[in-house]
């Protein structure tokens, strides 16, 4: 692998991360991912414990579908 191929790959990876970050910002305004019905929150006197189970499941499914789509496009 020569330097130009490596550089092009890094640029595409960087652009992909920027696009993914923009999508997360936009979806964060539309869908309140931190407060889904399956997210567990415990509030005590001096402690707050937050376990985002439903959010993790939703993000896992979305990222799996996105990765499968990208891998099929570049096959």
C-alpha cells in the first residue's frame, strides 16, 4: 500500500466520522436518546445512577445496519 492510498483512506475515514457526528447531533435534537422507556435511572440522596439499556440496544441495531450497508456497498 502506497502513501496516497493510505492518505485517501484516512480522509474517507475522517469524513465518515464527521458525517456520523453530524447525524448524532441532528438525531439528538429529534429523538431524545437519553430518556427512552428502557433506560434505568436511580436517584438517591447523594447519588444518581444511569443505565441506558434501551439506548444501547437502539444504537447497536442502527450501527449494525449501517455497517452492513457500507460493507455491502464496497464489496
